[in-house]
């Protein structure tokens, strides 16, 4: 939900400052100290509010003593929760970690709107919403579930004519972005409570990659005729990676140099279907060769050697399994 909420901007290069926001700690870069061994893997981090995803990457670079750090699935500064960070060889996984199924807890304030879709933007009053009942809010949320066409926020990283949408918005010329297909599996309204003449709705969302929770808040408010924006967003799951397994930056600071890295093979096994290789197959694939396809999966498959080591991610095409990323030697 990118941007703070976009569920899909992934990859090792996705460390730039999110749409329209300034880095809170952009000077914290560089590597201090030696690199502890065995850091090829993922860190599941509980991102705090106030930091960009890039800020978190910069902190992890310092803690881990390596510059090969990236993240999958951007969170805006206001948002908190699960941010998946890859170290060293695991950065090659990030571009394939689509993490299509994500879950969020959020609070939507009804009765006003924001130019960014969240509380970090300029808030504009809407119609009074305190009189809305939970049944009406739930009905409007239900209409925003399933496969839908969603218009991304103008303050987003989508490129328009070679420029980021948020750059155009900063110059006072926000583009009108075309709708995109996304899937919202559930948009559950748990409770509502008055906030002056406005109404706060506590919700959970389970959605696909590419969905903007900010846009769901906006569209919920528009459907009810009062306006809406996010005042809280917390990602509780990204693919198989749960908030219960996440570590705060303070915890990582105390744990160094023994960071709680999810080893490369375990990370791949959690996120992709597995294929077991013979010694000969592992050797061939490790040198960039192709294997006969099994026709079992259309997406990336993690190929493991007889000793359990991750050899490569492979993709089946034209009856062959070709390597997407090789992790040995």
C-alpha cells in the first residue's frame, strides 16, 4: 500500500523517500564496524512512526555492517508495522517477494479529507459525520471489497510522463491517475466513535499488492458523502511474515552484532513453493543452467539442494525451469 500503505512497491532499490515526504533521519547512513558473519537473510522489522522505509534501511546498514540492504513493500512515515528487509544475498529475493496478501489495522477519520490521504497531509473539513451509524459505514466498506478499480492517490510514486506523481503534486499540478485493478479481500469495520463532528472508524483490511489503504479511506469517505482519511495505519502481515515475528529497531540495536536474521533458505521456503534438487541438478542450476520443468507452478519456485541450501529461484517457461536468481556459491 505504498506510500505508507501501498501493498506492493518492492525490491532492493525501493529504499527511496516515499511520495512527497522528507526523510526524518536522512543523514543516518554509512557502515560502522565490521560485518558480522551469516547475515544473508531477512529481517522482519516493526517500523516505527516518523521514519521512512529508506530511513529504516539506512539504520539496518549501520547495524549489520553492510550496504547491501533493501526492503519489500514501502510504508509511509506515519505508518507502522511489518517491513521486510533483505540483507546481502537476500536482496536478490526482494524483487520476487510480491507479498501479495497483506493485512492492516487502521483508523479512518470520516468528516474530513487530506491531500495525501493521511494525517501527514493538509486536512480539509468535510460534512459532519458524527451522526453516521456503524451499519452505514459497514455497508460502504463492503462495497469497496472484492476485485475493484482503485484510483491511486495523486501523492504517490507512480510515474506520469517520466516524473513521479508526487513531484507533480508538489508543484501544484497533481495528475489525474487512471484506476488500477486491485483486490480487497476484506474491509472490516470493528467500531466507530465520535471525534467532535467527525467519526473515527477502526478497521482491518486484507488486500492485494498495489492497493492503497489511503485510497480506501478516501473512497469510504466519498461514498458516505463526508470525506475520509487515515489517522493510523499499522501493517500486521506481509505475505507469510507476521507482526508477531517482527523486531523493533531498538531491539536490533541491543542485539547487535547477533541480529535475528531469518536465514536465506528459511525465508525462501516461507515465501515460495519448493523444489528439491539432486546433486547434479543443484550443480547445473548453480552455474546458471536450466532444468526440465515440472509444470507445477507458474510463479517463482525456490530450488533447494540435498543439504537444504537455497540454490536459486527458478521460473518455468517453455517446459524448462530457468534461474531468476542464483544464490551459490
